[in-house]
C-alpha cells in the first residue's frame, strides 16, 4: 500500500467539491476514481497523479495533456 492509497479512499472529499466513490482504474502514472461532483450532483471520473511524480516536470506536463 502506498501513501496515496492510505490518503485516497471512497468517501474522501477533494477540494470540497468531489467525493470519491470507488477506484475504477490504476496505471503507471495515476489512479482513476469515480466521484460525485457535489455542487452539480453528478458522477465524474477523476485521475490523480501520485505524489512521487509531482516534482518531475515532464511527468506533470504529460499528465496535464492527458
């Protein structure tokens, strides 16, 4: 289990706007969650870049392009 796994789990609220409901995918550059956008009352998908990549500028740029 990584640090990201322990921080992000169903029920976690991000930016006071998105409540994670379930992890739906995982890959080399991130995790994808189904979430509820609270202010719009709709389901969305959120891809999260693991903290270990946040300081690697080319990885961050690639993530933004996706």
